[in-house]
C-alpha cells in the first residue's frame, strides 16, 4: 500500500497545531497486517461499523479507495515540493549571508 515516509510525515507535521499528531490526520499502514481473526473482530467492532457506514453513504468503495490513494499521492507531491523549496531557500540564505559577510569585510 502506498503511504508517506517519515520525512514526508514530519514535513506535514509542521502544519499542525501544538499537541496534534500527524497520525490523527493521515492514514498510515500497520507495521504488521492484522491476522484474519483480528480483522474479523476489528470489522465487527462498535467503533468501526458506524465510521464505515457514514463513509459509504458518501462514497462508493471504488471512490473511497481512489480518494485515499489520491490524497497520498497529492500529499507526497506537496511535501516533495515543499522540501525542495526549503532547500533552495536555505541555499539562497547562505549565499545572502556570504555576500553580506564579504561586504562587511570589504568595508
């Protein structure tokens, strides 16, 4: 399953308020998939069924899967672009600092 990496999740965490966790907002795969018995228990749980029912009233299963994977793809692109811009900004800042330092030394 496609998911965001730790660096991408860390980048997105910058947009959250203090005390909010990125894992509360972004789906991430389990470390180990559920076994069949545990999966059956999870599907039949009181917490799970109303959530799935409310989602399925808005989306067909195909739309839901497309939406989840589409969001991951968009977030991956956004975080990659943000990291690239931050690197460029850091290089620009260093160049500006070097020029300023040289100017001060010349005076």
